[in-house]
């Protein structure tokens, strides 16, 4: 379809999910009678949403991105887009799971979502006040998730029990050959701020 190719040429963001959304927006614009050139101009100007593979800066030469992905399918799509955009880079995914119950229910799906990451770093699960119980803390944790990811992928998966360890951990690990994606729906963005400043 030539129009699909045209839309992709104008798109400034990457990933299959963005291409599908752009094509849908293009088709809706057509239905509304918006001139095709105006639709394409709009797509060219779109640079992405806040915390959706948002470039934030660098740490020791590694490019740092921030993403809101917090369920297995979103994590998988985000990492697939990153691998497509940066085929020669090592991808580090720092993930903060969101909610104990969600992590427990989707544990096996999360294990499969990090296949495109060369390195996965797990932070403690972000707990939402009023939604968590003491029993849930015993049922699931990031250490077990990191172990399961490492076993499945035969790659590096790490658990950092203290967020303050991240800068020191990366000082000896990342450089210009790497991209780091900080992802999750909790307060991981605060850690991104500390990493790049």
C-alpha cells in the first residue's frame, strides 16, 4: 500500500506500535476530510509522548531513555522498537515492576517480555498504598523475577535491592555502545533524573 509507505516515511518515532497508530491517525484524518498533506505534516511533527521512549540524556556515553511501559506486552513492544532502532547497541532495560498483585498475576508473561534486552536490571516492586497486603510481599519479588528472566534468556539479569546502587553499577557497565531504558509506571523517572544529572 503506497499510502502506508508514505506515512512511514514521515514518521519520526519508531516501533511497530507507532507505525500502526500513525496509520490509524492517517485513515481517520482521511475520513474527516483533512488534506493528506496536512495529515503527513502533522505526523512529521509528532515526536512522541512523555515517557514513551523519551530521550533524557546520557550517562558515561550511554543514551538514557525513559518509558512508562509497565505490563508485559508494552515492555515487549518497547524493547522490540528499541532493538529495531538501535540494532548495533547493547540494550539495558531497568525495570521497576508496578504493584505486587500485578507482578504476581503476570509473572510468567513478564519473564518472556525481556527477550530483546541484552541486560535487564530489576528494581524492587513499586507498591501502591492501599492496594498491597503483607502476604503479597512474600508471594512475589523482583529477585525471583530477575532469576527467571536470566534462566529463560541465558542473558544477564540483575536485581538491585537499593536504588542508590544504580549509578555505581552503571559506572563499570555502560558506555557509548549502550542504550539504557528506564521503564515502569512507578517513580522510576525520579531515578532517571538522578542518573543523568
